[in-house]
C-alpha cells in the first residue's frame, strides 16, 4: 500500500538541482510526492546557517505536516538533483484522509518518522562525532547505496557542509572523522561522492545505532 490515490489529484512538476520546492515559514498549501530525484529537508538557524534534517527520495511525501496542522512550514525542501514531483493541493490531500486506507498509511509513515527521529536523538547523545558520522554513512549506504566494485557508492550529491549539519558536527569535526575513516580504509571520498568500503565496520563503530 502507498499513496497511489494522489496520482488522480495532483499535477506533475519538475525542479532543477538547487531549486526550492517548499519554503520554511510558508503556509501549507500543498503536499508533494517525490517521483524521481532526491531532496533535502533543512532548517535555517538564527544565524542563517542551514541544518540538514533529512533526505527524501522517490515514493516519499514532503510538506504534509503543515497541511495537517495548518501551521507555517518548519523547514525547507530543496532539490539536490533534478526532481520530478506530484503536487497536490491541501484541500485534495485533506479530502483523501476520509479514506481509512489512506489515513492509516499516512499514520504509519508519520509514526515511523517520529520514532526514527526520537531514536536518533537518544542514540546521538550517547556517541561521539566519529560514531555519528559512521551512523549517517550507514544510513546513506542502506538508503541510497549502489554496488560499485568492492564497495558501495552513495549515489547522492551531498556536500561536506550538508553532511556535517545532518550529523550535528562542525565542518572541522566532520573533516577529521572522514580523514580517520579514509585512513582505516572504511570509506573513500571525492567531491560530493562517498564510497563505503566496509559497511560492517562503520555499523560497529556507530555503536549499532538503529537507522
């Protein structure tokens, strides 16, 4: 079961890499279902620095919370590569909530996200920067990894600044962690490209954080 019912109520839209799909602080007037490509969810802090909260890809919703509670959006959604999405008006989305099967699927997705966020907050408080970086790399490899010779290529154009924000680390802390992982032979890195060479070692060093 998924969100197939949205296809009858939305319009397709394309976004270029770097283009904003939804803006923080804007009213919740629409929900987007990602059809292809990937986006980042980010929050702008008091000093204007963006903190990456998560990534979403094909088959995943963005923007649904602001539609459900009618509050301004608490984060922005930006394409990190060319994206095609289904744009559904808030009124159409709310109308689908009258269908029990659709409402239950949405509840399942939201519950899974909230539990995952709570688990990560707890686990991240109990490990160091290197462990958090390992946990995020494991998650990226499992969600977006593609076999590449002896390793797993994380086929997503993520910058070190984005990865640092998502890991709750400074840029310097992230650089030190990646250097240590390269020296151990667990990862290989190039500009906006990471290849995981030893997934099990990363998983063990992360403290077995559940992703």
